[in-house]
C-alpha cells in the first residue's frame, strides 16, 4: 500500500470536494425542478419526463459515488464495509462449493 503525502492528500480532498459540490448541487437542482413540475397539471401528466429526471438523478449519484470512492482509494483512504466484504467472501465460497458439486455430477 502506498502512503500518500500530506500534499497528495490535500490535493485529493480538494478534488473530491470540488466534484462533490458540483454533483450534489446538480442533484439538488434536478430534484427541485422535478418537484416543482409535479405542482403543475402538465408535469403530473408527463410521467416520461419524471422518469428521465429520476434516471438523471440516479446516474449523477452513481457517478459521484464512483468518483469519490476512486479518489479516496487512490490515496488508500477509502471506506471498506467489512460486513459486506465478509458477505462477498461467503458468497464466493458458496459459489465455489456449488461449482465443485456440479463438476462431480
């Protein structure tokens, strides 16, 4: 594992902050517009536009999540959900056992 210098950590945090401010501001604005459109007759009847708005919010949130995680991982400071890792490991072991049983048949 590479140890990040204080300068590299500062640079990474600044980039993450910049990206997150932009992304979360866009998400908030899109959601605000979607809610406002639901206060009109046209907006309530335009389910396709609402669906596209929700897809845009979803996509922007996933992009921000991925970017922030990647940046944190780049300086060895990313969050690890230990319980999720244990579940993935258990699933991989279960898959391996199942495959071995299939091969014996």
